C-alpha cells in the first residue's frame, strides 16, 4: 500500500512539473513594466521555432526599440538562454510555462 501511494505521488509530481514547450512560441508581454518615463511603456517578446527571439519596446503605443536575437532552449534543464551578438546575454530557469503564464528566474549572466 505504501509503495502504491509513493508511486502515485511521484507520478503526480512528475506530471505537474512537465512543461509544454510549444507554449513558448508566440508573443509574450511582461505583466509589470517599469515605466520611469511616464510615457505608457510596454513590451512584447516573440519567440520563434527557428531559435529567433524579437524584443520590442513601445512608448505611447509607438515602437521605439526592436532587438533581434537568438535563444537556445534546454528542455532537460528547463533553461532558456538568450544570446545577443553571439554572446550569452542571460540564462533563465523556466518555472512555469502554460498558455497564459511564462515565469522565469535569472540563473546566469
């Protein structure tokens, strides 16, 4: 009986920690953007299946910055590494990824 309960708990934990990486592809917006300019700052980050990521920053609904970059997704470690000019910009640990939420923790440069 104890082994069945332990097996059930392990199965539950492994199922709850699965991430559907197909949800990564598409556009995401930060929940809270620091707007020190008082110009209605917003952002959009779009991930493509070919390893391209595009960061866009808007002010008063007008595009002010667009950065094309690359990323590598390590599904085994749940790491997302962003590159800029062939150098690592930042590495994140994916904590949650579903259709509506994408939570990251900075783990390196």
